[in-house]
C-alpha cells in the first residue's frame, strides 16, 4: 500500500475524512516535483536560420558566385561553368570535389536536370551523383516518368538502396536533397566498427530512413569497405548538363 493511500485509510477510519475525498501529495514527494525533471545545462548554441539561406553555423560550399571551395577531380581549378547562380557540369571535364574534407555532416544541395529529354532515357537522362567521402553515391537522375532499375533511380544509394518513394519533379525544375550522413568507423587495425548510415529527404519527402550503407559504390560487384578517414564531397560528371546550387554543410 502506498503512503498516501495508507494515510487516507487511517483518516477515514477515524472519521476525519470522507471516503470519497482525496489526500494531497506530500510536498517532499520527488516524483511529483516538476523541478526534479528540469535540465538547464548545457544550453544549446543559438543557430540563426534566415529564410532561403544557410544556417549561421553552416559551411557554404557554393553560393552561386564561384567555385573557390572546389577543385578538379585531379586537382587544380574546378572546370565546371558558373552562371545564373548555378554551377553546371561541363561534359567530359570529369567531376569536382570540395577542397575541404568531411566526416559526419548535414548536407543541403539543390540540383536540376536538363529540360530537354528527347533522345535520352534511363540512366542517360540527367545523370550525375553526389559522392559522400568520395566513395558512397547518392544518385542524381531525372526519374520523372523515366523507368530504370530501382536501385539506380534518383535518391537511391546507387546499386544498394532503393528510395522509399519517387519524389522527383519534372526535368528542368530545381530539386533538393537534405542529407544526414554518418561516416563509417574503423578500428586502429582497419576493421569495420560501424558502417555508414544515411538519411535523405528529397524535396522534403523522406526517401532514405537511416539507411545502412553496405560499402563503397560499385558499378559491378558487391560493395565493401576499406579503412579511410574524412574525405571530400564529390560531384560526378556523367555526360549530362546537370546543375547545382545552394550547397552547404553542417559538421555534426
């Protein structure tokens, strides 16, 4: 019998309390004290979130002006074109990568496939890719009414994980990925401690939900892991004039 119930029974037996009355909780009852569950520290840092702009603690990788944060695949100046606030693949020039290396990040990136699609279908329509740590590809593709293998469509983890839904917009329209990337962990001896995990929202719709990445992206064959550290974000040249804008990351 709990203490309040015992007190009530005694008072009722003595005629000092009606049977239907309630007994107030004792002031010292810690479980009834809201202050016991209030945590005041540490106080979260304040992050400003201006409309249509990167958060105040973000690293802006492309703001529509230049590619100073990027370099060519083999080093040197990034060869893609910048115009109208966007950077566009120059087919045949190879990919570009960030000069800075990253591990765990929140990534925001917007992309647009070419509006003209005549003569192109499947993997040849608006193909590019976002490689986390240069090894793990989040597919970029025009998947609006464009059938292809499901683990190769837009928002797939290429050749590994099919997106939960197809949230693609029509070709020529801007689309957005918001990504939470948790890098793989390796032991000092090079063994895999924990695989990479990825969450992706495509145009605000959840399409990868804490998905386990099985290893580096492979076109043919099973994925596998080799030990590595933090590495650049890489954007792929796949012979399509795909454009990107508003690229920023927050290190987690």
